């Protein structure tokens, strides 16, 4: 059973269809994608989830375990290798 998609319009006037309750506009997400840093390597849902949780730096990310980060809505297993690599490049890791 798939949820029915509804037409939405963001604050900037972009029209898009979504079946979930997620309010993010795909067009705005593309326009706002960072050009550098670990956020730039993540998918829009994962990036938005981290921003929503107030995780702006790798040091903040390193305070969480992998289990804790996977509980955040918008972050899935495919994001873990990207985050692990980014942490390792800075000499950091997820909390044990």
C-alpha cells in the first residue's frame, strides 16, 4: 500500500509532490546544498536531519553512537559509511 502524493508549495513558490509528512522542498534542498564539508556528501534527508538535530560539525557528530544516529528520522544505513569516513579524516569516530 503506497501513500497518495499531495501537491505542495514551499515558501519560495516551488511546487512538488510528497507522500510523507516531510516538509522539505526538493528544489530548495538542491539550491541550499553545501558545496563543501561533510554535509555536502550526504543525501538531502540525512543532511536535513542533522541540521534539525543541531549537528553542524563532525565534533558534534562524534558525540553520538551509530545506534543513536540511526534513530534520527531521515538518516539511514547508507549514510553511515559517509559519516564514518568524514569522521576518520578528522581523526574522530562515533562514540562507542
